[in-house]
C-alpha cells in the first residue's frame, strides 16, 4: 500500500515539470557557444566594414556578389559531378587536387559566361538610354529630358 501511494505521488509531482538537462554544464555550454558565435559575428562585421573602407562600397558589394556566385557555381558543378565536400575530403590528396582543379576551371568558365551575360544586359540598357532623344519625327537630333521620355510623360503637357 505504501509503495502504491509513493509511486502515485511521485508520478503526479513530476507531471507538469520539465526534466533537467542531463549535463550539469548544459546551460554553460550553450552560453559559451552563443558567446563564441557572437564574437565571430562581430569579427566578421568588423572585417566587412574594413573591406568597405578599403575598397569602397560599390567594389565591396560587387566582390561579395561574385564570391556568392562562385560558391553557388561550385556547388552546382560538384552536384553535377556527383560529389560533395565530404566525399571530396575522403579522396587521396592527388585526386583532391585533380578534382579541385577541374571544379575551379568549370567555375571560372561559368563565371565568365555569367559576367558576359550581365555586361550584355548593361550595354543594352545604356544603348537604349542613349537612343532616347536622338531623333524626333523629322529626323532632327533634339535634346530630351529623360524623365519626360518615359511612357505617360506626354500627359504632363
């Protein structure tokens, strides 16, 4: 009888309480990990800020976009080859060097293609902007205020 009562009592006493972490240092480890991540983030932010100061914002933004594109292209090439970082790390150093070289060549090739596409689009935009206002209906070259050459701008007159 006493065993049955104590079992019921202990069962109801713990019913709504969350269990404590198994490791007594669990809270400390989590806090330490969070502090280390915050420090890494602060260092990365300081590094980015220094890069912006050194290069200028436009150059930094362009370089950041190029690096992100390179990483994306690298992942695409590796997936097309049927390998990932783990399987690449398990290969011999000679095979790693060969594959890394092939991957880098393909990434560089694709990056040049992407940049050529982007430059082509930019040239088209510039050419289109320069064409606006070159000739009126009679074939004369006339100055045009770009804001008034937009569709619907004639309604302003």
